[in-house]
């Protein structure tokens, strides 16, 4: 960030955006695999490529276009992230969370974080939707590492109830109204990009993880540090079971995400409308 502090870099990015729009979002929606098309449903007020925004990391993962969209959806002012960046893309954890920090200072105080995930719970199946209740950080990284800027939050933020209980209750209500079999559980952040080994999957299941993925958790930590409310949702795009004879490929994961995308998008829109 050219020697700037994180807070100062955020303010420079916001100043760039404010040159084109004074739109203030209420809700930030990080659109993971399969949810990208939801960005096309937003009544767009302004749109930016990540590559054009000062200090923004560039998204290189398949299915992550890398575009910031401000507009209206279900009567709410939203900030849509069409794709995210990941720790395995050679970014630091602090760089990974830079986009959501910018969103917070643009005005969004509630965030929907979504992703594709592998299912560890043997009672689940590919295509299920999962509500995040808690997380395990197994990546060995934290976006708050280093000097703490008190303007952004306390040195030691509490991560109990990192996922907002009221938003979880609302998600359950919407799932019932849409007749969805909403799974609930613990998501583990695995650094990647290699998929986990059989021994690692067995260990993670023993630790209480229901799903595994390569994103979400650093964003949760950074947003809770700022004081934002967070809802976590995932599509279970494959079953990561240690004794299975087949592990899904990247292409198979993307295919399941696309196939379940319409149901996932309807669910997200329903939660947003009910807020």
C-alpha cells in the first residue's frame, strides 16, 4: 500500500469511489461461487472493477470476476462484491479483508458473506445450503496481525457469536418460508489451494467442523473487529469425506455451485427483503 497505513489506504479508496457516487450502502454482500449472477440483479448505481480501485487486491480465482457494485436490491441499499480474493492467491490476510473494510467505511454495517464449501458432515449432501454458526481458523493466519489501529477496533476483539444471532434467526425463518432444508454448522478455514488430505479431513471432523473452505473466516474476523454484523452462508458444492473413493475437482465444484445458484440467490434475496 505504498507505505500507507491500512486506515489511510481505505480512506484513499473511498475518496476515489466518492468522486463518482455518494451512494451509501446498508448491506455488503460478498458473492462467492455460484452467487455471482446475483450482482446482475442489483439495480446498479455505480460499478467498479477491482483493478481500477486504489489499493484493491485483484481477484484471480476461477468464478470470481472482481467487481464492486453499488445499488438497490429488495428495497435495500447494497454493496455487492462480485468475487473475492483468497489467502492462497499470494495475498496477506490483511490484504484479503481490505475490500470488506472499505465497504464498512462506505456505510455498510451488515454483511452477508457467502461461499462454496466442502461438506464434512456425512449426513449432508452436495447441493445443501449451510448457515454458519461458528468457525475454526486452521489457516495459521489472522488479518489483525501487527500493530492495531484503535480507529478500526480493539486490540483483542471477542469472537463469541461472530455470526449475528438475530440474522441467523431471520435466515431460519426465511428458509422455512421457502421450504429449504437449511443445514447449520461450523465452517473451517483451510488455507489451500491444495484440497485437504484424508488425515486432515478426519482431524477437522473430530474437531467439530461440518464444512471446509478457503475463504470467509478472515473477513468475519475483520468485520467483527470493526463492529459489523455478519451472516455466513455456504453452498455445499461437494462432500469432502476422507474415506470416499472420489474427491470433487475444481470444475465439479463450480458445476454444483452453478446448479444450486438460483436457489441460493432466492434465499439471499429473501433474507435481505425480510430485514
